[in-house]
């Protein structure tokens, strides 16, 4: 019997070869422009952290979300009191410059259900929040102002033939809306990133039942992957995701890293040859790209928010 880790490696290699065969011959520097992949630490670090002992958000964790609307930056984040907290709650903060943040005076803004690892899409005057619930079950919340949220419930994700996906976690939901269709990228046990679509936000059907972004084949994302954000730039799609390889031999912990992949159709992806964007030892994940009006800046958000500016 072939060991499981060998099978996963082979699957990743085959998928990667398939992507390369399908992709046109484009120079890496053209496919991944510096403005999207070359960042360095802003000296003002970190720009946001947990509030410390005694607060409902003593710690923050996993992916939060930052939107720039007009001259204001808006951040949604997950707060918890301590490891093993019975409920992870939703917090909110504002900033005039993306560096100095003020917590909302009525935080937490949502505490009826477990909310973490969220992202927000504003569409036709409504804010849609795709988030993990308890046990990594993907869910949807909606709001008209980004502060008062209503829970729509768990996402109903189906296989390509219409039958429900097998029970288990399906988390880090990331949505993209285009051509009257919602696209949902999600992970299952961090063993790959799948894509499902919907026209009504109720039923989501897999485009295919295999991951569109598999593990590996390189070591930095050979064990786990999860998608954070999709952007469109220069006619191509860019997926900012985090990956992890084998646990560190001294601490037995996995170090997460921020990575990028590109696609022309949202199904076939080519990973950036110089992934990860930061050294593996820095353990930076949950990367979110934000345009400040002149350039892209990159935030990493676990377990503190750090800001990264373009390399001069």
C-alpha cells in the first residue's frame, strides 16, 4: 500500500503539471508583477493586536478582513478571551490610514454564534460575510452597514452531481462575485482548495470534486493550504493563500506562510515560483491585499495584524 503522504505528493505533482500544460507560456515577472508579490515590513509594527488579559478580545486569531471605503479603512476580526473559549466573537475597528486603528465602542458586534476566519464582500448595497462557524462549518451573515449582522445560516455545498459533500469541516470560505454568479473557494481539513458556484447564495455546487489548488508540490505548502482572498488585476485572477509544510522538528509546530497563485479562469492555477512571500521562519499568514489609492499594501493577520508595503 502506498503511504498517504506519498499519494498526496503524487496528486499535487500531477495537478501542478496539468496546470503548467494548460497555462500559456508567460514569463514569471509578467504573470506576477512586483506590485502584487514584493513586499517588506512597514516599520510601524504591529498595527493591531489583541486587547490583552481581561478583555473579550484578549487575543485575535486567523483571518480577519480589511476594506478601504472612501477615506476610511474598516476591519472585522475574531476575538477570544483565552484558548478553549466557548465562543469566538466578531469585532470591528476603523482607521483613517490603515495604520492607526480604533476599536468600535460597542464591540463585540456579533456574539450569537461562533464567527472566525471571515471575509466580506460588498455587493449592491449589502455586506456579505463568509465565515467559519463552530467545527469549521462555513456560514453566511449579511448586513446593510457592516456593523449589525444577521446570520443566514450554514452554506449548503454540493458535489458536482448535486449530492451533498461528505460530512466534516469545510472552512476558510472565500467568495468572489462575477457575471451574476457567486464563486466560493473553501478548504477541507486544509488538504486542498475547492471551488463551488451559486446564483442564489443558498445552494453551492462544486465546479469539480477535486481541489482547484492542491497541496505542494514544494515543501512550503505540502501539508496544508487555505485561500484568503481573490483579486483581479490585469485581466488575471490572483489567489492569496496560506500554506504549511511539515511541523518544525524542534517545536513540532507548523509554520504558516503567505503565498500567491494566478489564473485566467479561476479553475487552473499557477503558483508563484518564488513562494512564499516572506521567509518561512516569520510565520505570517492570512494575507489580505488592500489598495490604498496609490499602491497595494499587504496585511497579515494571525495572530497580530502586520502591514507590508511594496519594496522600493
